[in-house]
C-alpha cells in the first residue's frame, strides 16, 4: 500500500479495528457459555466480524494482522453453533486480539504495525506463519548489510583507523554483493544506489580530502538506501536508532534526503490525537437540533421585544392614571379618587415586576444566545477538516500520470492547513482530480516542447486552497502552453456546439468558458487520459451544486489557472431577505456585492440584451421575480421611478436583479427541499426565519448562469462511475482511494441492498463488490444485475477473502466478470482488472 494512501486511511482503520476487537473479544467469551445461554446469532455474527477485519487488513497490506485474524477465523470455522470454544483457544484468541491492539498503537505513532512473537502466536491458534516471500527476504538482507555499512563508515572517519584498506575492501565487497542481489531480485531501487556506494567506499582507501568528500557522499547514499527499503507505515517514519552519518562527515542535503527535523506543528512521537467516530446520521440529527435551538433563540428574542413594548405601554397607562388622579383631586375627588390611586399603585408594582422579569429574560436570552453560538461553532468545527486530506493524494496521481505521458511535473501544494466543510471536501475530490489531469495532459508541454520554447524541462503545477473570508478558493495553475481561445472556437464549431459565425463573434473570455460545456474536448482521439469530453463539465456542475463557481484565466505560452470559488461551509450562512411582489426570499449575503438604486436612464438595451450601468460597467439586468419563476409584476422602472436592485457577484460572473425591497439580514440554515424539488434549479433550499416563516433560499450561481450571455448547450453527458460495495468501512475507503488516485470517479455502498439502490438512480460503468455482506451479498447483487434489462451488461468484480476454486466458480457462475482476493487489491491486481473491464466509451 502506498504510504500516502495508508496514512490517510489509517485513522479510520485504527478506530474501526478497535471497535471490532472489542466486539470480537466479547463474543469469543460468550462462546464459553452453554449453547442455550448464548445469543442465537452469536457464532455467525462473530464469524462476520472476524471475516470483515481480515479483509480490511489484507486490503491495506498489513500482513501480520491479517495472519492473526486469519488464524482466528480458521479456528472459528471448525465450530458448530452448539460447540463450546476450548479454554486454551479462547486464551490464544484473546492474546491475538491484544497483540493486534499493540500493533495498532505502534501504527498510531508512526511505527510499522508489526506483531512480536508472531510464529508462536500463530502456533497457539493452530496455524503456521507464512514463509517470507523472496522480496521480503532480500529486503531483510539489505537492511542487515546497511547496518554493517553504516558501522564501517563510522569507523573509517575515526581519527585512527587500523587496517583502513581491509575495512574499505570489505565494504566494497558488501556493496557489490548488494548490487548483485538487487539485480537478481530485479529491484531497480537498490541496484544503482549499491553501485554508487561501492564506488564511494573505494575512494576512502587513501584517506585525506578525497576520503572526506567520499564520506559525505556515502552518508547521503546510505540514507537514500534506508529510505528506499523502509516499509510503508501509517504515520511519520520512526527515527533510526543508529546515526545515518558520522558527525565528522555530515550528509550534504539533497532533494532525495529526507530531513531529520520534525515538521513544524507536528505532535511529538507518542502523542496521539484522541478521536472518536461519529455517525453521519447522528451528526445530522445534532445539526437539526442546533438549528431548532437557534430558531428558538430568535423567537425568544422577538417575544422579549414584544414584552418590552408591552412594558412601555404599561408605563404610559400608569402615567395616565396618575395624571387623572391628580386632576380629580383638584375637583374634590372622594372615594373614586382613592380607588383610582390604589389601582395606579398596584399597576406601578406590576410594572416593576414586569421590568425585573424582562431584565432576567434579557440576561437569560443573552446567555442562551452565547451557548447556542458556541454549540453552532463547535458543530461546524466537527464538520471541518484540513484540505490536506484532499490535496496530499494528488502527489501519486501527478507522479503516475506524468510518467505515463512522458512529462516531467513538479507539484507544489499550498494551503493544506485550511479547514473546510467535509461535505465540500468530499464533493471536490473528483473535480480537483479532473483539473489536475487536465493540466498535465492539456496544459503542460512535453520535455522537448518546453526545451524548444526556452522553458525548464520540468513543468510546475500549483494546487492551493486559499481562505477568502466566508468563502474559499481552490486554485489549480500550471506554467504550460496556456489555453488557446482560437482552438477552443474551432473545436466548438467542429463538434457542432456553435456555428462558425457565432464562434467568430464570441469574445475570448467567453470562448474560453466553452471548455466547461458537456461533451467538449480538444482531443481528436480518445486516450486513457482524455478525449472523452468529460471532466471539466463535472467541475462546473459540482461548483454550481455547492453554491460556487469556476473561472479560467490564461496567458498563451505561459500557463492556465482554474479557480473554484466556494462557500467555507454548507451549514449556516448570512442571508439577505428581499421582497419581490408579495413574496420574501433569501439570497446568500456573500454573493451580494451591494444594493443599488437605478434611475431610468441607467437601464437600456445593448445588442438585444437588457443591461444596467453600474460603476461605468454594463451588466445584465433582469427582474428577480421573473428569474425565479414568479409572475411578471410591474417594477418601479415601468413607472419611471428609481428602482431598487442588487448586484450579485461570483467569480467573474456579475449581474443586476430588480427587487422591490430589502427586508433585512439574518443568519440562516439552508435546509434541503427533498428529491421532489431537486430539479428546481433556481432554489438552493429553504430556511426558517426568526418569526417562524418558511422562505425559499435562492441559488445565486444558477441566477448568474441564467443571466450570463455566454452560449449554452443543453446536452448532458453523464460522468462514468465505479460503484464500490463493501460492508467494512476501511476496505471500502481503501478501494475508493486506490481507484480515485488512478483517475476513476467512485460512489460507494455499505452492502448489496444499498448498492442496488445506488444503481437504480446513478449510472455506473462497473461494480466492485465484496462477497459476504449483510442484507444482500455480492453473489446476490451480481444475479440481480444480470437479471435487469438495462444493467445486465455492467461489468462486475467480486473482491473477497475466500480463495477456493468452489467459491471462485460460484462467483463467476453468478455473473461476475472478475474475481480477486482482498490481499491482491493493494498489489495492483484490482486496477489491472478494472482497466481491462472498463468500457472504452463514456
């Protein structure tokens, strides 16, 4: 497993595995009870848990953990529901679970999650350890030789070296032996380094300045060799217990030499950030209750204000009564005067009590408001994750794609510490991958082309996340050839998106935006990387769905920059309440540049398009009522009066919309309208105001899109997807990450039934499914797919821990096109099979 992927998956695997270990231990102890005293489903549920854990470990290449769990599974397989587990096997099983917990602890602090005493533990469980592979044996030999070479180097730089020649000769022989072994094992990493090590040791035979220079070179080479042989670990590499270089000959810093300095801001070794997994359903429920709390606070504030008004009116009544009593006393008064004064005094007491209650209510309301705001902020933080989770996996994508296309690419990541809503991060993975692939394939030139144009051979690709107040920007920029509007126009005409006349009239900036149209591609032939006309349209559609926009800027010959502008969070936002006719709607405040007053002379027609002049610019002008589908009502301009309007801005898109009145501004929580109204494109959702009214929230990007003069085409191209189905979260996440890094969009499901529901509403080109799952297993899912009139040609791959001819035959008989064992997933077998079965079109 790639270290980068393993690091991103490890927290999920570690948390999930600890939960599984606890459940397995409880159920194993339950097997010591009499059959009549057990839960009816105890043994089958225990087998499912163990099987799931084994598959997760195998998919991540954690062979020590997999072997222990496999041994436990074999022991359980021999049991019948009425059998009791032998005491010695219970103890061995619990010891095995404890050893896995120790391994998880090592992984949490960045060490290799290995298990001590593995052979004896497997023997106690009735299993034998798997012999090491030739590659693993060679790796162990390299590490042993490396320690000896480091010892020789330390001895050679000492002040007095007895028999220097013999030491040098032994080191050279050792390095040459490493080189021969590497060539025999076909290890392309070790052979060239070992050859350079042998040559450098030869230079140390005479001593003097040449030996010092050679020692410096050797220090770097030995560090490089150790780095090449260090196994993948889930966290930062543990420091070596031996010095990689002697003090007398420090290693010269190179691009390949990892720094021994701790990363700024990183936790010291042994300190692990404690975290728990929270169900998304629970989080959403909590968010809903916080929304109710905020809404209740707003309503209480309104009631407090009403009480204040009543108190003021009570004060006026008391003053009136006292004035009447004074006037009555001048005319003699009598018994009526006494009654009036008594009533006034009683009312005055009531007024004082009301004032005290109002003061307490105001104080309690302020405290409640503070608590509600803290809870809202904490809940928002729960949803916020560092953008590094989205950016770091791009390193492997860039490396693999650059090598495939024969291009040298340097990736520069920035803003990895910026935190954004997890839902936005998940939605951005595919669009960002498309932009990166597009930049490498279309933007950056080949080595020969860059050399011919006077550029450096390696192109640079910058990917950064920038915080912009209440919004964020995801920027993908390259220093390649730059976008060519002329080529875009020619492609649009060739593909029938525009006529030649319309294309010629289109300004360069609007022509550049044609690349976001579905089906648009400047590639004349389909390759493994591009040419299908999908990718950038997905970027544009995703940005709009997230209440954002995507912009493109370019300089021919120098590079292209894509910017996705998005809200920081999808939870709460500040909304501007505006009235159109008799309706009140909410517009997100972060896209409202300003509210303007337009005179009749400020609005006119240009080239058949209604425009408004704002700050010297002519911008599209539309009625908000008409734009959101309300009946056309007269506006102030129709009567020659000054018109209230709002200027909306998102990226480079700007437009002016006529409204009747600005009602106010309020914090809102946008709620989904449900699947029945999801096709109403101008609505982003609904919000509850502080007076309890439910009002629509306007989809500002859609309004701006509709008002834009850019040519639009209505054809829709669906992006092909792979469906990954597995009941183990870790395995599901691992396969998803593996496929996404290879460039495939992925949707996931937790079991066969959920996968079937996904297939019914989402177009998928291939299905990768686990075998054993609750509700509907992989074989049952395959049979359903094969029986469906439109899905029956969808390729199916079964991924399972079962590896016997009988199970393989059963899977293929059910209609599966491919069958692999989970331990083969991280060895590249899954990607190889996917590439064979993925349809060429789409």
